[in-house]
C-alpha cells in the first residue's frame, strides 16, 4: 500500500472479546462488534432451530465468528449453521467465508467482488467518490473505524476479509427450514440490487438487513437505486410482521416500520 497515505494514530488495545451477544427471545440472538464504529457496526442475527441454526449476516470479518458461535453449542454437540447475507457490503459479508453453507442473492455478486477488493477499516483509504456519496446520505466516517484490535499485530490499514463464493444463490420466495422454524426470503432491492430480508414465520419477524432500520438509510451509493427502493418501501409498509430485526440498531415494531417506509415514500415522491 501507499505508505504516504497511511495516517498515524494511537496504538489500539487488544479487545478481550470481539463480539457481544444478546438473546432477544429464547431462540433469537443479536450479535454485534462493539469495537467497530457505529457506521459499520451491523447486527448479526442468530436463529436457533430444532435441526439447524440460521445466521443472517456476518459482521466485518475482523474477529473470528464461527468459533464464537461454536461456543453456543448445546452439550458440546456442534450445530449445523446456514449462513445468509442480506447483501454484499463489508459490514455484513466480512465473516461469510467462515461458514460452509453460504447464501446470497445473485444480483449482489459483482458488489461482492468489489467489497473483497477494498480496504474497509480506514476511511482515509476510501475513494473520494465513495466518501462523497456517503456524505450525501449523512455519513461522515472517522479516519479509523475500530477502537481496538482482535489480536496483537492486527493491521486495520491492510486488513481484507477472507474471500468466499456463495454456495447457493437465493431469491424472494425461497424458504429455509430449520426444523420447527421456517423462514421465507423476500426481495428488498434499493440499498443494493440484491438486498434481501427474511421473514421468520414463528416469531412474525422481518430480518431486514440494510433495506430498513431506524436511522439514516443509504440510497446514494453507485449500487443503490431509489426507484427500486420505493418499491421495497411500498412492500414494507404493508408487511404484516410484529417486529423488525434490522441490519443496524435495535429491533422495532410494525407501526415504526410503517412510519419509516411511509416517510421514505413521501420524501422521495413515491
Ligand atoms: Zn449495506
């Protein structure tokens, strides 16, 4: 890399634990990366089924996620985990390579290649145009997007996540059965062309990725499409779910989902 562009900064401490887990119901947990800046601190959702488990999104790939999940195993027995990424941005697809069964929408395949080629954790190394487009959506990142490292010697200026092709491509209407717990994939394009959500029929929940969360949404990236986003918001405002498990921030209920979707439609002439 170009050493001249590398900012100097304080040495970062080594984090005792990279991930933080909260059970939101008896069989659904939210995992986050507390040492990652808010902008890239995504929600990793873990759903336990009778026969296998489902992981939706994988964080930034900085800490090792699969060994962390293995510690949740029942009675020492390993669990089979199906891993789905809601879209191919770094803060969702970073740990994808750690899992054997990897699902993604094919429309995000090109974006995945771009993501794997980029440097995510040092915004000074991002292109001017990317920073300008994020600023249009109200996001101005700090120079470094972590405040600790997962292990001694970890270098955020050269870090790139492990690379892995999806093992399966998915689309709206596809189902994932965990045994006693069934999920349906729903197409939610706009933030990226291959953005998807999942409906958990048991908990009447939507796992929404970055299509919708309770905060500033990003529709100004080269891969974003406001026209598609309007269609997604029209679908979301009519969706009959009790709770949304978002790609960023805390869960929210159906009335808040409707408010956010209708607000987006109003603001964009939909
Ligand atoms: Zn995203």
